[in-house]
C-alpha cells in the first residue's frame, strides 16, 4: 500500500483510519512486531505531508520520517501537463535528431515520447498539433533532417496529457 494514499482517506479527528493504514504497512515491513503505540502520525494536507514520529517507548522505531507528495509533479488531475515535464539534455538531443516531420510526425513523436516515464502509454490520438523547425546548421550522417525546435500540443480529448511541450536545442 502507498502510505501517501492516507491523504485520500476520510479521516476522523484523531486520524485513526490513516494511522491504521500506516501501522498495517509498517507492521508488514517489520514482520508483525510493531505496536500501534510505537509511533505518532501527523498528516498535514495543506503541505501534502505525513510525518511518522517514533514514540519514546518504542523498541522498534526511532526518530522521525516525513513523506511528501511532490508539488512540482507534472501529473495533475490524472493527466501529464506537458509544459511542466522535465526532460534531460540527452533525451532532447536524441528527440531532435530522430524526429521525422511530415505525414508521420505524430507517429514519430509518439515513438520518441514513449521513452519518457510518464508518457509510456501515449498514442497519436493524444496529440493535436506538431510544429517543427529545422536546424539548418546541423546534419547527421544519414542525411536525415535535424530539428532545433519541436512543439507538441496535447489534444483536448486526451485522457493522458494536457498543455504544450516545447523541445528545443539549448543555445550555446
């Protein structure tokens, strides 16, 4: 079980249901030696954190541990916001070199975007529009065009992605 799922539970004032969920998960990790009074639980929904603090009398736990939901996450409402996607330089370079514009632009973009963790299930139907700008200064050995900028706009009907992704070569 994902401990951060406790945010979504309907909790009573003392967070008993969340504490039970956390206890159950930790108890499985400790192979049934954990007591429910071995830790205290603090849930801060405004900051998106769960803090587990070992009680003074615990023989199994010590210290404090905080779990948090990532606020800069590109996934919002179940959709990946393309504008917030963080792409590493190697991916950008490979994408701009391997992308093929024209009739198969959507298929080419999908093939390359599937390499991004959040986009493994992307299809050409998720993409509304692609604009590509060739790089006149770059060439490859197989005479394929190299692009300096590719803009991908998500289809409004897509259940996977939203927003616009701009993949471009960094200025030197």
